[in-house]
C-alpha cells in the first residue's frame, strides 16, 4: 500500500496517491489573476523587482482575498539572499503551519497588499490567533491584546 505524503492516508495504488496529493494542492490557489493588477503595478512607482529593500517587517499577516482570509509570512533573506524578502502562505494553525512558497506575480501582489497596511494586516493575524504576529508568543496583557502584538515587536512597525 502506498500512502499520501500530505495526509498519510493509505491508498491502493500510485494513481490514488497522485489523486489524493492533487486534492491537497487544490486548496491553495494563486491569490491573483495576473492581468489587470500586474499591468497597473508594473507601471506604478511602487514596483521593484524581487528585492524590496525589506520595507515590510518580517512578520505574519492576514489578508482578505476573494471573500476569505488568508495568512502569509514574510521573511527576510540571509547571507547571499540579504536584501530579499520571501513570502509563504500559511495553512493550518500556529505551531503546525504548512508553509507554501508564494512566488512570481502572486508574491508581488501579496507584498503590495501587505505594504498598503502592514500594521493592520499583522494586527488582524494576531487577533485571529491571539499570538504576536512577529514572534508568535501568546498575547496575554490587555495592552498587547489591544495592539495585536507585544510592545517590543511593535517597535518593528
């Protein structure tokens, strides 16, 4: 018996494993339809290729897209990737996130949407899960709950 690498469900054949795996990947869809957005964005002053000079704080964010809330993590590159930012879509819950890399046009749109209101998107993430969007520590004080993150992490915004 072959098992699916995502849900660990036993399947009778490799074809069944492929179908199960495909079902898991269909729940993650590209957040953009590249046409109009890309043309508008590429003409704007906000466009820069992959490096955005780390203008968005490394954190977790919640964005409303196509009627549902999606969760993302922005990480700063290190070493030879210094100056670059990487985006992952988060699926699951804190402590057990499945991180799906967001690349190309989808990455550009996510960074653009976060950049519009980075603090608001980070606070929305924090309010959804009652953890700090930057360090993932539980929020416990009334001030931290109101701000959506701890006082030290708030300074990064």
